[in-house]
């Protein structure tokens, strides 16, 4: 439900209570379910879009200016520019923590600026001083330095960028090294889950932002899941995808009354099941599955996945 409808609903509830159409308890439940909307006036969306477009064009011009002269700088000079970018991001972050209210539109913008600057600086330093590490190592550094900022600013869009970096880590070409293993990605996703739960509980802002955050989080989980299967060459891969898709769809269906944030769970769950059905129609799929030898790790994880799916289906049946 958009902001205008929520505001209208809160204006009508006292009148409905006075006429006896709903009880006081039902009105309180509706207020909790739909949340509240801050009615204070702020900058219009049109002005914010114009400002964002101006900042984007300015940043693009600066980037193109430095791109033409980047390799003319010495390695020490490139390092100086990277440090200057990081210093600018830290100054903006400090001003945001000092002045911007937590979760405000200004905090969102500062958080996005911080993660963008941090990512650019890390990529430029990796190009200047080649360490032999893959993208996973640098993604780990970016996500570790971004996670505290997400909690400090309360920025949902910064959390989306955080999850997008994790998703890019999952699908990028990589070698599994000590700092690029899937276990680090799972730990980082788990560390961000309290913030995700906080956003779902509050829902004081638009449902659209919560919906986007849900899509990003579920997509990042699926990406980490595929990352784990491909990195460790686990057998029964198709079964694991089917199990995760069924469990995700069951979770979204059981939480349907919680609002639109559960839609990504159902949507991605259905897409995963469709992938299993289509991929399972190829004869080569079953030839690969028959040729693969299931190790004890795959069998153990398969039993756990089967228990989770059976529990989810039973809960759906009972509901």
C-alpha cells in the first residue's frame, strides 16, 4: 500500500471507531500492520531525481577525465588518488552520522556514496598493486567495511548495494582461495540478516523499498547457494536447487499476511522450480547426475534439505 492510502487509512480509523464499524483492538491491529508514514514535508521526488542526475553526470565527467590520464600517473600517484577518494568518503560518512537522521533520505544518499567510493577505490588499488587475488578477496573487503555503515546509517539502499556486491561475487569467475570461499559470503549474509529483520518489523517507509530489499536478499541467498555448489563440486545439485526453491516458496506463502515483502520469496521460489523443471527435461542432465558420485557431504546436506522441505510442505498443508 502506498503512502497516500496509509495516510488516508489513519485519518479514517478514528471515525470508523466512533461509528462502531470496527473495535478499538481492530483499529490498533490495522495501525500496526500497515505502519505509519512520516508526513513531514521534504524535498520533492522531482528535485531529488534532478539532483541525482546532476551528480551522476558530474561523476561521469570526472571519471572520464581521470580515465584518460590514469596510467600516466605513477603507482604512488594512483595510490594517493585512491586515498583521497577514501578520505572523501570518510568525511561524508562522518557528516552523515553527525547531521543526517538514521534512515533518512540523506543517510541513504551518503551510504550509497560511501559504498560506491569504497568500491571504486578498491578496484583502482587492485589494478595498481596486483596481488594475484580474485574478485572474492576484494568483495570481502568492501562488504566488511560496508556492513557497519549500514547499521550506523540505517540505509536500506546501501544494504541493497551490499547484497548486489555479494551476488556479483557469487556469479563472477573466480578461484576458490582462503579469502574467496563461500563460507565468508554466508557469514556476511548472516551478519546482515538482523538489519533485514529490522526493516521488516518497522515498515515505516514505503513498501516498495522493503520489497526491493527482499528481492535483493533472496537473490543474494540463491547466488551464495549456487556459489557453494559450483565451488565444492557438490553432487545432487538439481535436488538442492529444487529443495531451496520449494523451501523459499513455502516461507513466502506462510508469511503472506505479513505484506508484500514476502512476494520475492514466492516469486524466486517459483522461478527456481521452473528452472528445475526445464533443466530436468534434458537427457544430458540425468546423464550427468547418473555419472556423478554422491559423497557423504552431499548426502548429509540432501537429508537436511529434504527435512526442511517436508516441514515446509507440512506447514502449508496445515495452513
